[in-house]
């Protein structure tokens, strides 16, 4: 009886060892319980198998190999490998372990299985499951509606990076920061250096945001500031702030873009290549001007239904009505496309050479954290993605406060649970212009 107890303890300890890899890390929960030709527990300690393997593209490298290591805790003669029931040969034996690499570059999206068949004093198998998926890109954006922002809000930006180290942000900065006389040259320089520091430290992007303020528009030769149509005031807006960008012709808007380019370059920011229109009011002429000026991506296509509650009866109601009319095809599920010249809300035959990345997650002024999370989940429900996808959300620095910050934080905390970096899912934080390397225009 005593000897039987000793054998039981030894076998139990071996079973515990089999639950950890060579570094002492618990083996993936995707592992299936082993089967054996005897009642003895398995002697395999396996490492190297991920839960998620990304399918790469021109921007994001793929995880195209599985590198296996089986540490021997017994007397094994061989370890065979099968992938989705197809034989892949035996692992090589060296230094008390069996090792090998499996090429999965051609493996389709979906759930896959690796089966290890161990031969020793007994023969048993262990199955490991993993997901092969295209990336799901999360893009956090900021819309600079005003010329300046409080230092306390700038600190909240930095706090987001501190708490979420892999986060990247796209800052849609307004050119009026550099034409508004209320912003001193010293403050302009401070804001520019702050933006540059975020770009250098966190790989953030400095994009462009335009509300056609008269202090900016009137600084551009050949363009005169409009006062109408305003998305807020029935009698118009003498500052130009709430005037729709769609009120300007393609030629006029191209001049505004070129002037903004010059201001950005003069302050060390570089030429912007991503854009979001103030009030999301980008018409076909706006998008064509962007393409002519070398912009590669726009995010003006608006999930208009998500702003209904807050904007339908706000001011003169034009903000809601314009977006509902011009972006009626955009919703929670909308994904990047190349807009048609005649129907910019969708792709078509006569496309504009500019990637449209819909603001499907809206801005925190209009949606709660629960709504942002629900939109994220509507686009990714834990499955392998058959093609790359995007989730876009953000905030206005001018209205950003602790309440909105908590909403963004809760949303980011949820997204962080599925990062590819941590082998928890296919989610990758990225910036807007980089999406043009992922989604390519179809030939026409």
C-alpha cells in the first residue's frame, strides 16, 4: 500500500509539470486534454505555441511560423507533429528537448490544431488549438476644434499613453493654432513641440483638422471666409468656425490645404497626410482636394446615427441633418473604402484615390463607454477575421474632461484585453495614414 502511494505521488507531480512550459508559464488554455494508450499522465512540457497568429500585410508583420519546444520529463523516443490532421514530420532531439518549426504562412484564417504524438514507454497525444487572423486595428483620434488646449488636457493625453503603453493616437490638429492672434508665438511653439514629442515617443500621427475659421481662411490668398451655412446658427457665423467645409469649392479647399501644409512644415510638424473635416462635413470636392494635395486617408465618414441624440435638436439642427443625408450609408459596421466621386458615402466605379476610414466608433461627446465597446464588439466578436478591419473612436480636446476621460479609459481597458502584442487577440493600435498601406484601391 505504501509503495502504491509513492507511485501515485510521483505520477501526480509529473502531471503538474505537464501543465507548465519550459519557463514555468502555464500552457495555453486552448490545449485539449491528452489522450493516451495507458492510464499514465503525459510527460510533455510544451512551449512556443501562441493563441493568435496574425496574417501579415504591408504594415503589420505576420506570425508565420510556430516554433515548438518539448522539454523531456521522462524517456521519449520521438515526438511527431500533425497540423490540422496533416503530418508535419518529427521534432528534432537535442539537449534534452525536442524542437521544430512549422511554416503556417499559407494557413487560412480560422481555428487550427497542432497535434503532438509522443512515443516512449507509452504513446499518447496532446492537441493545441490556435487562431489565425487578419489584424483588427484600433485607432484613437483627437479633433482639435480650437486653436489651443488646456495643459491639464494635454496631461490627460499623456496619461493615456502612460497607462496604455502600446497605444498610438492620430491627432487631427487645426492650422488655426498658427493663425489665431490669441495664441502667442511662444504658445504655438510649445504646442508644436508637444505634438512632435508625442510622435517621437509614441509613434503618434499629426494629421489635419479644419473648421474654416476666418482667421485661417482669410490668411490664404484667393479664398474668402464664408459665414454660411453654419451647422449651429441660422443667421450664419462671423467667425467661420461652424461653417461647413463643403461650402468651399475644390479649388478653394485645395488652397486651404496647401496653406495648412506650409504652416505645419514651418513649425516642424511635417506635411499631414490624414484628415478629418470639422463637423464631418466633407463633400466630394473636399475629398478630391485632399487627394490632389497628397493626403492618403480621410476619416470624415460619420456614423451619423450615433450623434442623433446629442445633435438632432442642437442649434439649428444642420449638423445632424447634413450628416444623416451625406453619410446615410455609414454605420457601426462600416469599414475602409475608396469613395465614389458622385456618392462619397460608398465605393463605386469612379473612385477618388483617397482611403476613407469611417469614424464608426464616433467621438466621446456623443457616445458612452458602453456604446463604444458595443461598436467595437459589433466589428469583432472574438472570431478570426477573414480580412483586416478597423475601429475608430476619439475625442475633442476642447471638451475633454474627467468624465470623458473615464469613458475613453474604460474603452481602452476593454480593448487592451485583446491585443496581439500580448497574444490575447488580433487587435493592433495604429494611426490613420498607415491604413493606406493595409487597404489598397481595387483596379478599375
